[in-house]
C-alpha cells in the first residue's frame, strides 16, 4: 500500500484517455488458452442461452435470473467478483442491484458506495470504459481512492463497462480478479457490452412492469375506496368495472352490474342526452363531458347524479373505454324540489292575498259610492256659501285621494304619484279645469301645471299627444 508517496501512473483506464491504445491480449483471459474461434463459439452459445432465459420471463423472476447469469458470466471471462449497478435518472446516482463473489469471506459488492469511487463514477456517467490490468501500476492520477480500495480488497485487475439503453447510460458492469492480473481485450469488452444490453432490456422491462403494476394498484385502491361512484365502460356502453360505492348507490351487489349496458340503469328520459354526449366525445368533439342525469336503482328508485366522464384512447387514437365519476346529488335535488314547491305554494298564497285585497278594495269603493258619495251629492245641491263649497270640494278631493289606490285600474298610480299628484290626477279625470283644481286645492295655476307635467312624465306621456284625462279613464 502506497500512502506516503503515490507514483504518477499512466492513464490506461480507458482507451480514449490513453490515445486509443488498448490493453494487449492476456494469456489468462480464458481458461485453457482457447483460440479466438473457440472463444467466439463458446460466447455465442452463452449469449443464446442468456437471451433465451429472459424471453417471456415473469418480472418477479428477473432479479434471480440476473444473479444466476452474473455468476455464469464471471466464470466465463475468468473474473472472481462482479456487480451490476443501475443509474438513477432522477438523482444521477449509481446503486448496486446485483453482485457475485467467488469468495464467501468478501461480500464486498453489496457494500460498495460509489461515492468512494469518484473517478470510476464520473467515467461511468460519461459512458466511458475503465479497465486496469495491474493494480496499482496501471492506476492513473485522480483514481487514488479507487487504487486504495482495490489494494485493500486484494484486487489485482478490474474493469467497469457502462451499458446503455436507447443511447442513454443505464448502469455499469464491474468485474475484478483477485487471483491474477488480467487483461481486458476489446473482443471481450464488446461481448460484455452485448450481454449488458440483454440485462438492461430485461431490467427495464421489469421496471416498466413493476411501475405498471404499482400504477394499477394505486388506481385500484383509489377506485375501490373512492367516496363517489366510479364506472369504466366500453364505447358500446357495456360496464367493465364498477366500484363498491356505485353498486351500493344503486342497491346492486358488487358484481351485479358488470357486463350490463349502462343505458339499462339510465332513466329513459336521460338516455338520449347520454348517448349524444358519448357519441360526440368519441367523434372528437369533446375530450370529456359532464351532465346531470338520473339512474334507476335496483328497486326502481331514482338516483340523481352529477356525472363527469372522460374517454381513454389507445396508442392508435381509437376509443378504448370511458371512466365516469358519479356524484350522488339526490338529496340536493330533493331539497331543490321542496324549495320549488314552497315557492309555488308561496306564490299561490300571495296571488290569493292580492286577489282578496282587490276584492276588499272593490267592496270599500262600493261602500263609498253607496254610503258616502250620494250624501255628498245631496249636500252639493243645498244652498252653500262659497267657503262651504270649497270645503265640500276638499272633502270630495281628499276622499278621492284616500280611495284612489283602491281602484283596480287606478291602483298603479298609488306607487308612482305623490299625494298631491293623486288629488290632481283624480280631478283631471273628473274633467275639472286647472283653475278649478287650483281653487279647490288653494294653490296657484302654475303649480297645477307643474303637477300635471310631473304626472305625465311619471306615466310616460311626456312628449306625446295623449290626453291625460283619457289616459286616466283608461286605467279603470
């Protein structure tokens, strides 16, 4: 171990850094000093067996198969320890997922921390091969930590080969030898590259299947335990999956709706709009749709729901199935109907009250005409001085002002005109002149004109030729 003074080693860890030079063929690279032809035949057989073993292999058996083949490959190339690590695309960190050691006393691979191998880690992430035939002689400057650890583990030779998937570095193979110095010829590196691709594809497929299985499990959990109804149905309307909430909502057993047509449980009056929205979505008019509709429960009861549906399409763009979220709004609908019924009943009561008020007004007018006005007429025909006549007309005008709002046709004026304007309007209606009105109300003639103009404006007659007297009579 060289701690005090570290020599400067030539950079032979990768052929690019060393000017394209590669390590010379090693006489110990294969058992029995096989010829290149024999080596190629042996490799092709191994590659065929390796590839065949991963074809249609279940995802849960991939890891065990990788462990097995890591040992086989190590023995094939004459290495006594090896590891297979993956690069996390999120953190950009390397982590060992599989390892093999010929020596039971050195389970080093599972304990490797790549932070302790900064030189190799950087080369791997850059996609560069690192190979060292002799430790420490071939170790370059910058790889001091790697040199120290190789010596502490009695490693004589090692190599790291990044493997790729779709031109992206996915991880790294590492092989090492304790028993002897070992060369890593280009032909062997090329073969290990191909083997790495097989491993990478197998592990990538496993990751995808694991991710898909996890995604399905999450969806299934959300689907089964959702606090609202969920339905999955095909473009023809056949229900493929129904969650427990929706089954309970309609009173069916959990498997009582599967395979049935969704329109069988849709209220007849809502089927056309449901079919229309589904057709429009499949035609591409919408990506999703919402509507309020009624479902038919198992016992024939009506369940109101607010439905949100979206269409899932395949990779070819063809419709595959709909997913619907069903929110129960039956109680709110019942409440809304009760409010409508209450409002209708209230309107009937108000209309009845208005009718009764009109009837009462008519009765009061009848009593006025029968019990008061005849005597006023008789009093008018008696000898009266001028002052008594004025008072009599004021009584008549005041009575008209009090009872004018009770007149059915004249009632509208009560909410628009002032009390004085009501008196003037009543006198105009009776044909009295402005002078007569001024004398009776003891105001000036211009004041009468002022009130008449206000009346015309409030009745919408300003600027028109309509006769005020005729208009007031038309309100009866």
